[in-house]
C-alpha cells in the first residue's frame, strides 16, 4: 500500500505501508441442546486462544443448568487479537406431572366411585421400565400419599418427570393392614379405574409431552386364606405321604382346603365358616359350590382315585359373610416316578346306589356295585336289591372305607369279595356324629366314592 502526502509548499512525500491480514481463529463449540428442567449439561468450546463465555466463565468447558431456555455466547481471542464468536442455545423443557391418588374401593368394583375416599401413608415409587417390562426397573423417585394441597383430599401423590422421556411404571406398597389391591383396569374410563395389579404394580406406560393424572390404585378390605393340600396313595389305610405334595400318581387321592391365617396348624379342627361360600373348580372343569348346607368342612374338597383328567389347575374361591372375596389356585402335576399305576383291563365297576338315605349311626349301609358299561335293571326297596347283568360272574377283592369331609378316615376298612358286573355289600357303621361323609370303594383297577348322610 502506497501513501502520498503533500505539505503546504506543495511538496509531495510518499511512503509504502505493508498490512498483514490474519485469519479468523477456528472455534468449535457444542451443538444446540435440549434439556429437562433441573438437568445440568456440559458446553464445550475449543480453539487456539483465550475463551470467554457470556456467563463470565473462561474455561474451555462449562456446566450449566438454566431454568429457562438460554443462549450461551463464547468468544475466542487468539494471540493476534483476532476473535471468533459462536452461540449455543440450551432449550429447557419444563417437567410434567404424573400421579393422582390411592383410594379405598369400598364396593370392590375397581372404580373410583363418589364418596370413596383417598388413603394416606401408601408408599409410591416410579421406575423406568426395563427390557423385562414392569419389573427390575431403575428407581427414579419415591413419595408417600398425603393430603392434596389444592383440594384437601387424602391419598394424593405426584411426581415431576421430564416429558417424552421414555417408558415408566409405578409401584404402590405399604397399604394399611387388612387391605389388598382391587381389580385393575375395569370399565372404559381410565381416569376413574385402578391401574395397579394385585401386586400393586401398573403396566409400563409412555411419558409424553403433557401431564398424566390418571395413574391410580384402589385398595379393598382383604380376606386372605391359606391354601392347604394333601396327596396320599391309593392304599385305603388313611396314611398320608409325608408332607404336602403337588404331584401325584394315577389312583391317588387329593384333598384341598383353604383356611384363615392362623388355622393352618390345626388341620383336623372344624373351624366355624358359617355364612361363607366356597367354590371349587376342578382341573377337569367340574365345579362344586359349598356353603352352610355342606357344613362342617365346607371349606374343603376331595378327589378320590385320581384319573388322567384330574391333573391340572384347581381354583378355589370364597366369599365371607361380609361379602369379601378371594381366590387361590393349585397346580396338581403327574408324578414322573410313579412306582405303580392302576391296572388296565377288565370291566370298571362303580357304586350305583347307597341306601338307606340317610344312614343311621351304628347301623349299616348297603352298596350296590355295578359296571359302568353294563345293562343293569335295579329294583330297590328298603330290604332287598334285585340285579340283572349281561356280564359273566368274576370275583374281585374290594375294600370299603369311610371318611369325613376333611378326609379323615372315621371307620374301619372292610374287605369284600364281589362279583364283577353285579353285587351288593353291607357295610357296618360305627357310632358316628351326624353329618356328611364320603364312602370309598377300591377295586383292582378302579375306585369310586359316594357322599352319604348319617343321622
């Protein structure tokens, strides 16, 4: 660059100037970022020179936690005094709220009905869902239900969560003694039903951009029962296999019952279940409803001489006099190492008639035995039975035993030789209390039982 200057006399002077142009320094910074309210984020700026941030920091990286969306400007000055400037925008998403309340489901319909109040003191935890779903998740926050600060109603809880942050589930626990969780997801209104299952856990749900105040849990008065079961061999000596078992062989006997907590240590005691109703659904689909009409021991049921279709799930449900309901399941499986099974072949027999009805304590009952597939004509009066059968006579040894409805043997086992296809047995009775009993006959390859009433 040439510079020319003239003085007052018109003399000209010339000078040559050299100007060096330095490049703008290279400045690399973090990208714009979105965070959730309360989160902290690291911003970085790199380049040759001195860094200066708009918040006064002078290090290459800074940690910031703005409460609202904020731009952060950084200036880099190199050794030549040249500067470069960049701005990083940190967008802050405000948290949303999740929750609602825990309520007492007084009518046990799984719905928040008018007049059903909230329950304070219940522990509530929120987890991020794992790859297993609503189990083994990462704990995010924990709270306890309390009074709603706006409405004054009890049972309120609330979590603040970042929007669009993934999948979560909620777990409720520490409900008051004597309560359990009600039925989940009943009805069509998700804002009014209970979302917690019987373990107090909701399904996984996606957290979106807006708050969700429909995550409730209903609890109801509980009436828990203890399931008890026994399996015994087919031998009619009344001896049970040591300990309880959930496996059995064909021909074994199964005894199921439910008792109130504290009664399980007294299996032979007739506890009072007046006003209770018990429903037993067998593995083969058969249903037995037992109430006061079957007392005593209406809380138990037996399966004698198990067949192939007797293996599977048994369901026992109950309703107490206050209307409290409950249920339990029992899975009976076939024992893989059975040492013996019922014989195959021959003609199966059964008990076709027992009389008199009712039987008299200290007297006898008469059993009419017959084949399941025979053509039999039976004419019965008080003292005689006349039978006609199409099967040839064939002798077989059978045993007869008598049990009460809790499956205790209450009479001596008797042995008889009977004819295949037709026969009559007189079975003497000890002096027994009036009530309902089970009469059981065991043959070589069959077993049958009948209920009798003794007065």
